[in-house]
C-alpha cells in the first residue's frame, strides 16, 4: 500500500505519494499568492486551497500510475491560518482568512497587553500576545466587522476547512488549536473558558472536536472521489501545523534535536517536555506524543519572501536568463555573491518586511539597510539580505538557550532555501550550528504521509519515521567566518533596538 501527504503552504500546495518503505513515487505542486490589500494585511480565500489540494491529489495519483485503491490514507498539514476561515452555519466562508503574516490586529494586541495579566495568559496558554496569534485576529474581526462576527459560526483552520470539503467532517488537531494562542489551555489540552471570557471571544465559535494529528478526521466523499481520482472512503488524517509536521518529517522526537524550516517564512523549532517555556517563542502540542511533548518554535515572517522580492524587483536580467538558459535566477544571483566576505563589506540589513514574529514580536518593524556606500553593488545588497535572515534565526536560537532548552550541535534545515548552497553556509556560519540536509527533500508532505500511516495502523510508533530519512553530508561551520559574524550579529540586534521607536512612528504616520 501507498500513502499520500499534502501540505497547504502559504505560497503553494505540495503533494507526494510514498511507499511504506519511504520511497518517493510521485509529487505535485500548485502555486498561488497572498492578498495584501493594505501594507500590514495578508489574507487568503479558502477556495484556492481546495482547488490546489484536489488538483495535486489528482496529479500525483495520475503521475504515479497507481490504482486508487492502492492509496491507504492521506495526511494533510497546513499553514498557520491565524484567525482561521470565518464560516456560517452551513460552513460557507463569509470572510477571508487572516493568515499568520497578517499584522492588522495591532490595537487588539495593545488592549490585551494593557488589560490582561500576562503571567496568567502565559501560565494557561504557554504563549504571550502578538498580532501574529489567531486570537488577536479574531478580536479584530469582532471589533471591525461586527456583521461578520455575528454571522460566524466557527473559525476553521486552512487544512481543517479543506478536510471538511473532502469529507464533510469537522474537527481540529491539537497543534492547530494550540497555535491560535490566547484561548487554548496548554495543560488541559482544550479551549480555555477563562481566557475566552476575558478576551471576549465566544468559545462556541471555536471548533468543538479536538483530535490528535494522527487521527482519522474523516473519509473521502463520493463527490471528491470523482474530482481527485482517489477511492471513495479513503481515510483522511487530521495532520497539523506545517512547521511542526516539517519538524516531524526530519525525524525530530527527542529534546536537543532542532530544525529550521526555511521557505516563504522561517520556522525554527525543537521539542521538549514543556518545563522550559519562553514568552519570546511559540509553544503548542507536538504532532506526535501530543500530551507529552511541546513544540517550541520561533519564526521570521519574511525569509524566502525577501529573496523572492529581490529577484522580482531587481533581478530582471537573471529572470530573463532563466527563461533562455533554464538556470534558476536564484542560482545566478548566488554565483555573484561567492566572492563577498562575511558582513557584505560593511552592509547590514534588517529582514522585517512584514513586521516580525519572534523574538521581537513587533508588527511595526520594517526592513532596513545600513552602511551603503558608492562602493556597494546590487550583489552586496542581496547577500546582506540573506545574512539578515540568518541573524534572525540565531536570535531565536538564543531565546531557546535563555530558557535552558538543550540544542544539539547540528541543526536540520529543510525547505526551498535548503537548496541554496551559499545561503545554507551563511546560516551555519552565523549561528555556529552545522546544518544537516535531507537527501530526498520533500518537507512537510513526508511527515503528513507518515502520520497517515500511523492513523491507519501501517506504522505502530512514530520513531519508525527515522527509517525514511537519508542525510547528506552536513554543511559545517566555518569558524573563521563565525568569528567575523559575531560583531555583525551584535550590530544587528542593536540596529533594531535603536530604531524600533522610529519604526513605530513611521507606521503610525502611514
């Protein structure tokens, strides 16, 4: 039998079919975008996810040459959907989903800081407050779209909305519930009536059925069987937040193991027993051993998005060359920065193009370049941007160290950025951690497929996922470069600290 794994990402949906032994049989991808109607807004409509999922399901099954009844189960993970999709009583979307990248709930975040005991909030939920979290986005809808709030029956996460469309069943997994923040009791593993009451969020608007990530959320309907090419009644497994599932796809099960998932954004995380939580990081139940293990992560909001922005705005020549030669534009840019020493010859950047998540939690933070001279060229700016993301990763790692969370000497790196040899070396040199890469890089869908196998009993224990993973030679730290980056990293931290008030003034004037 074979297993299908699907990840609904921010910029596209990926699907794979994999054998019980971990052999990749087929894969598919559908790209889409994020709507940004205002500078700090980021939203998506669920129709694009449903279309992408059904299309990738059909494409992978067609590509594989397998029969529909040979797919034992499908596991689905998804981006952090922030507020979730507001749906009416018939589960029809009535407003866009305010995704993790959206920062509009600034006023609601400040209200919580001024009116809610932060220690009680942290004690119950394991998290603090920021406009990143879903509960503040729900509060924004309540305060700014009263008719939408009134008519919202439930707030449904991206992958759980898709699962509903595939099966007709309604549920949410523990990792997705915990990532909402504010309203989830991390110890009791359920919604907090106390916090819902304090925050003014109707607990009935939250999904009522909470299940493990490896649980069967439902079975593929006859209608969706016709559309996807899969067998009617195929089990659909609940899955979880894509960052945590990616962590699992790298085989992380023990404290000390840590992974940087570097795609559109950066999510770096580790797992532990929950005794050392940090307010600067995000904490929620892991996608396996949910009652015993906490997934702690920090994230940069615009990681690969920065490289993509630079490519689209300043690399027209490379894009044209890609069309003519087939050589990736990023690869062409990468070739140009190889001769630039660490620190981009005095150029330093801040990567906060859409505000920032951990550990600074500042929706008003913005990108910066400092140190520009007539000597600097376009390639210096590109390298400085890549370095800025690595500084941000290190800053999150430092937060974990403050909480006395043990980290091993090697960090696993997954995601599209892991394909960039130069950038991975920068990550290693800036952080001081060797970077381990997976040979068959399929990211979250691999973890989804394995969760599907757990859900239908093909696998009995999560540890078996390690049999699926083959590693490349690690990218080792260049300690001479690391020493040079020490000063630049300190300047990076100081640059934000000395400009955050100015950033807030500029945000206020927009």
